[in-house]
């Protein structure tokens, strides 16, 4: 870990938007999911959700580890399980779905706590997802093709999300709370050590401005002696 690399990690975390996320509704193709994760990272999304069977999620996770390094991707067994907790905490659900009440995606207010719900290309968002949505949004198309690739659609919508949030100043100051910020920073800067701490119930030790342990030798001694601070993971 170089000092420049550590500062880059800190800068990225400064842009994270804890009230913005994506839920994919039975999107199974690994290349599409991986592209969505990368686009989510670029827009400042730290956590997204995949509603899909466990066996399909394992296949995706096994081929997209690089993307998972920066965005936490959490699986839910179905779209209702993914959406209901978010909706209960005040998120608006915006589903990409063509219906009589659908609006141009640019009309939505993305400065509010927002879930962007994306469905598979052929089947689209499920009936359960559409029912839970607060608004149906569409991307205007001028050609013969009726829908964008789901990862392309995600990129188009998130570009508008970023534009609105940038104008509202939501990227201008850190929005993660201190606990989430320092936990994520440690896990990014020290992935192997963070895994060791979680496996052994140890609290993360402090890092200096270069991303290294403040007093690594003293911490290692405390671990050997059993006096290091513990944490209930």
C-alpha cells in the first residue's frame, strides 16, 4: 500500500452515496451484472442487491471478484425481500418498466434516497417489483430496438443520477458516517488483515496517514498476548 494509493481510497469514500443503491431483479448474465457493479462504483454506490437464486449468485460472485472489492453486492432470494426493507426506511423505488404511467427517467428526483430497480432484458422487472415501485421510468428510444441492454440502461440512468446529485452538492462532502467510513477504509487498505480480524473477533487497529498500522509491532504483541481489543462481528 503506497501513500498515494491510500489517499485515492480515501477520496473515493468521500464520494460514496449511502442513500443510493441498485436492485437487480433476476438479472442472471454475469457480464451484465459485472458491468452494473462497475457502473455503480463509478456513481458512488457502495452497496447493491441482486435478487436471484443462490446457485446463480455463486457463479456470478466467483467470476466478478474484482468488482466486489469496491461495491458490496448482497444477494436476496427474491425482489420483495430486497425492496421491502429499503422501502420501509424511506427509499423511493424507481423501476425501469414501460407502462402507461411510465415517465422519462430524467423527470425523477434522484437527490432523494433512491433505489433503481433493473430487470432482465427479456422479462423486465417482475410483477412484484413493479407493484412495490413508487415510479416507473423509461429511457426514450428513437430506433427499432425496444430496450437497451440492462447494463447500458444502468449507465444511462446513473449518469443522470450523478448529474443531479452533483448539482445538489451531494458529492461535495463525506456522507458516510464515521464508523462506516473507517471500517470500509480499513477493509480496502488492509484486506488480508481485515479478514484475519473478522475471523478472530478482533477490532480493526488504527491506521496512519499512509494506510499502515500505527504501531504494528505493538498490535501483534497484543494479539499474541490475548490483550488486543475484540469486536463482536
